[in-house]
């Protein structure tokens, strides 16, 4: 049985690379420039729409992603090679 520390370690091992890949901090200037001049109510609607869309895409890929990657012949090793290649 895994402990709470193991679960938190797994969470951070998954979350940090995703956060870096999504580049949430880097998107802020783009978001601010695209929503400049909009009313705050409209900005909130854009944020809600973004969260709903991102969550939907993530959940769909969570369910169908492994089958899609398998169909395309992409393995975890392929991601490791690509990650190492692009970090040069």
C-alpha cells in the first residue's frame, strides 16, 4: 500500500512537467494583450470557456489518448528521445 508521501511525489512528478509544457506564466502576456479593452464580465466568460475547453480536451485525451498513441505507434521511449533531442 502506498503512503501519502508516495502519492504526493507522483503528483509533483506529473504536475511540474505539465506546468512547464503548458507554460502558464508565459501565456499571461498573450492573454492580457488579447483581452485588452474587454469588459471584465467578458474576460471572465473567456476564462470559463478556456477552462471548460482545456478540461474537456484533457479528459478526452485521458480516455482515448493511449489508444491513439498506440494506433500511431508512439511509445514512451519516443517521448524520451524527443524530450532529450529538443533540450539540446
